[in-house]
C-alpha cells in the first residue's frame, strides 16, 4: 500500500469544501472551475486552492480548452482508502472472533 498516496487522499478528503467539490463533480460530471466556484461562498482563488489539493491527491483531473479549465472527479485513487479500511475491518473482526472464542471457552 502506498502510504504517502493514502495520506494525501485522506488529507484532501478531510476538508468539507473539498468533499463538497468531489460530490458536485461526481453528481454533475466535469465542470469549469468558475462553475464550481459559483457553488461556494468564497473567492475563485480559494476554490482553486482546494482544487489544487484534490489534484495533488489524484482525486481530480484538469483539462484545459483554451482559457477554460474543466475539472473531473477521479475516484480510482479512493481504492487505496477502501483497501485500508478493509484491512482495519479484518483486523477488528479477528480480534472480535478471538474474544468470542475466549468467552465461550470460559463458560
């Protein structure tokens, strides 16, 4: 597992505005940066900074046509978080099974 990539994804997704941007992109499809910014009560520059963090984490891609920048969601990197949570779940399930076996053996 790529720990650095996972950390970047979790950091990027840890912010409410960035999660809202991702949600919009998944619901609406690729959007111009200005169209995305219209959904938020902040400057275009602030929205652009959030998009940059999402880009660095690989959660969005940018396509430039002339002066227009289109942003699209990339959900494949989220597989890293799914795999990590699956590992945690399996560890937890093993511990619960061991506890159950211990409690049954004490009866």
